[in-house]
């Protein structure tokens, strides 16, 4: 714990530069579940059959991933690092381990790489570590929170890719 806290403190954004603060705030928020579920919901409603099914699959997996993270957070109950930024996270979810944003970013990157198109997979593979780093830099997670989230998200992503045929058989969601 001591080493984790020291490494986390070392990575924390200390710059008063508004550009750095805005950039890392953007990445820290870009992994929000409501943002991804709303975007996937729009794709699901208006896309052709292939993207309709991909959006539905990603949405179903994000709900599964969120449930795993929530159960773990309330079982472990590790408090977030002290800080000012991220009041919405601190007020709605005071627990930090594992990081849901890191888990979500990892699962999305794994699924995008596994399902394609290639450009989308590579884009999310670049985006995911930036989300994880931003969560530590903005002070809402310890480094071990995001590392555990990455492992959890990667495992969920790989596992659900194997279950994809079964998940695609769910009625009313897939065409």
C-alpha cells in the first residue's frame, strides 16, 4: 500500500497548466459508462445490421463488466485517494478498487480488436491507457486500482469474445 500510494502520488498531475488539466480531465471522463452506453444505444438504434449487433454486444458486455466491478468495489471498499477533482465520482462511488474506467477501457479495447474493424481496435488500444493514466493523474484512483481494472477488463473481454455466439442469440437485442 505504501509503494502504491507513493507511485500514485508521483504520477498525480500537479501542473496548473489549464491545457494539461483539460486534456487529462477529458480522458478521465471519456471512459464514463453513461457516455459509452448512450453512444452504443444510438448506434444500436440507427445502424445497419452489422453495427447494430456490434453495438448491442458491446453494450451487453459493458453491463456485465459494470456488475463485476460494482460487486468487487463494494466487497473490497477501498477509499479513493484524497483530492478535489472528480466530485461526481467521489460522491456517487466512494470506492476505488478496481477502477471501473480502466476495466471498461480494457474491455472495449479487447472487444474492438477482436471484432473489428481494425482502425477501431487500434484507436481504442491507444485510448485505453490514456484513460487509465488520466484516472491516476487526476487523483481519483491509485495505480493498483487501474492495473487491477486493466486485468479484469482484459479477462472479461477475452471471455465474452468466446461467449459471443451465445450472447448473440439473446432475443430482442440482436437482428
